[in-house]
C-alpha cells in the first residue's frame, strides 16, 4: 500500500505519476547499466556499432575470452534485449537490436573525460581511425558527418524542430538533385531525422532515416569505402571532390583537415588542434561556425 505522502503526491500531479511503473523502469535501467558496465560485454557491443552482425566466435576473439564465456555474455545481452540473434545454418550471428541501442552507446562515450575538448579526448587516443568518418549503426558519424550537418543547417537546408530535424523545401530539392533517395525515408515509420550526439566531435550529426539515406548515397557514389572489420570509412579522391562540390567541404589529401567556408579549422588526424580561425560565412547573417548553430 502506498504511503499517505505518495498518494498525496500522485493526486497533486493529476495521477500522472505511477509508483510501480516508475520503479519498474528504474530496475530496467539498472539492469541495462549492469550489462554495459561489464568490460567484456561493452567491447562486444562496441564492435557491433557499425550495424554489422558477427558470429559468437568472432565476438569471443574481439573480447579476448573463451567461446563459453562469450556465449554466457551474449545470452545476457539478448536477455536484456540489447542484441538480436540471427541463425544462418549452423552459425549464430549477433547484432544490435536497433539504432536506439547504438545511439545510447554512442552517447555514453561522452561521459568519458567530459571535461576535455573532443580533439584531445578519448577518441583521439583510443580510436584515431574513427575520427574522420565511421558508421553509427546505419548512418554516418565522425568529423565528416558533423560538418555535413553543420553545412546543411547553415544553408537552411536542415532545420531543427523540437527534438527532430526537418528538411526545408530548398534542402529537399538539393538532396533530390544529388540523387539521394528520400521517398523511402518519408514512407518509413522510423524516425525521420534527429540530432545524434557525435561521440568524438561532441556535436550533433544527422541520425535517423535521413542520415541513413545520406550514407547510402555516399557509398553508392563511392565517396566512402567501408573498411573491413571496422566502423571506420575511407574517403576516396572522388569523394573529396564530391563533398566539396555538394556540401562546400574542403578536406586535406590525407584526411587530416575538414573545413567549410564558414570555419577554417586545422587539425591533425590524431586529433591535435593547431589553430582555429573563423572566416566570413557564406551569406550575411548566418552563423560563422557550425558549432554556433547547433542546439
């Protein structure tokens, strides 16, 4: 039975607070935290962040544990509904349940050394190969993704509405002119577009169906090439030209610099910043840097 204080509190907010439901949610949250809090399981989950599926034996090798130990961990992750199992003949393949799991894991990385600037933080030390471009489940992440989102916002192709992104008419026309498939994205019941906080850059890139459509276009145009057994993606020479033409991005030949007309930022590939200087924006009245317009 609820205490008098609890009943009064419930009545005071119009019955919107349900004690048992809230406690159930807290227990579920604690269970998820226990799953992610184990280093072996964390490594397994992180290895699936690119949207790929891996067999149990490969996950065991990645985590550095025996097959039996890996099997126990994978069973727990499935029980917590963080992983899905696909059976292909005699092989069992595991993948993240959906994009929401990847988004949560990506966001948790911001808790690591939050006081440090992104270019001097964990990403540059732990996974420098992921800084420029990588997959975040099924959409593009990394410095390149952040700059694409920033250019689209600066050009008013992409607008923020509450907690979502929406394409302006001008933005939709621009993406369609590039051959980016938007019809399927519109018809899908999946969330269309939203700001997905980038683990390494600490600024939002584009998540959701729109982010997936942009990544698929870049892959189809061979602007990016997936690296084997990694979330990292390699920017091609033709991709460098394409991105400068379509999104006003200028990228160094070694991938060490990503700039736009509104921001001149020089960074080495391992993340060390050598200087920042703001140039005039593309048009009067627009933000001088991508970060200035991210909310």
